[in-house]
C-alpha cells in the first residue's frame, strides 16, 4: 500500500496564500474528487503534488518517498503523473512517439521495444490504437485529451492527478470517459480528480475534498459534502478564478 500524504501544504504568492495548510491522505487504489469554486486553489494544489510548484511549507509524500522539494522529473519517477486543464502534447510527433516519451521517463524507465509496448497499450486503453502513427497535430480536441491521458498512463503511475480531464466532452464521450477512469482505478492507480461535472463526481468518487479560498473546508463522503451548507455557500459565493 502506497498512500499519497499531504501534510499542512501551503503555497504563497507574495501576499496571497493560494493553498493554506491543506492536509489529507489518498489511499492506494482510491479515487477522490477535488472540488471547489474557481480560484479556490485546486490546480495550485495539483501543482504542488506534481512538483510544478514548490510548496512554501508543509510535507507531501508518496508512501515513504518525500515529494515536496523534489524536481518534477523525480516526482514522476516516484510514481506521480498528471493531466492539465490546457492539453499539453507534442504536436510535431506522432501519437506513439508522444506516449513513448513518458514510458521512458516514467516510474519504470522503459527503453526501446519495451517503451513502444507500454505506449501501444496506453493508446489502446484510451481508444487511439489505430492512430498510433498519426501526427498529434492532426487530432481533434477530444482526441488530444485522450492522447494526454495515454501519456499519463504510460508513465505507470501510482497516483494520477486529473485536472478537469472530462471538461468539454459531449454526453456520449463523457460516459466513455467515466468508464475509462473507472477502469484505471481497478488497476490499482490512486486518482485525485479536479472536476466541475457533478454527475461524473457522483459516478466516480465515493469521497470528495472541497477547497475554498485555499483552505480544505470538507473531506467526506460525496453525498454528504454536496449537501453541506458550507460547500453550497462556497460554490454560490465565489466568482473569481486563480
């Protein structure tokens, strides 16, 4: 069992405290939603866990491995992968080349034919196996998102951070995306997903963490959290992004 441990994580930007002493544990194979109004600090917290930003204070660990203060590539090696709100792929490369890169630099460091095999399996998982040799630049937005998820999967993470990966999908694609995420949890990956689509949260996440103004205001069963007056007030009372 390898738990993700976030202990009093804090991030300051000058006089702004974007993440304010947030603590929680995500168990091995668990999926949890990370909710909150725009500007509540959700993406900043994801950035702290993945190493895109260093914490100002606090501790983040994956089991016995300290993550806080390490470079993003070392955090990826330790078993953390992520997607982004704005899709990030390498448009000049083919799909298989895009995904092989993370197989090489992910937690198991595959090379050559082994990296290709892992990449092919990841593309098959997201439904892009038949387009492995296509240029990433030619993909639709939805397929770009599938490619980004394949890249994350090919890193063979213990923890997967999804930052609004389901956003922008039509109803049919949304159901396919929900089933895909559900299948990943069956493989033992822990998932923390930032999401605003409540139907998806209810379908996938038995537990949610709710942030507001940088603080964790709820960490409880999804049904209880979504009927919590403090959570409802946070969603209705905040308008600005951060």
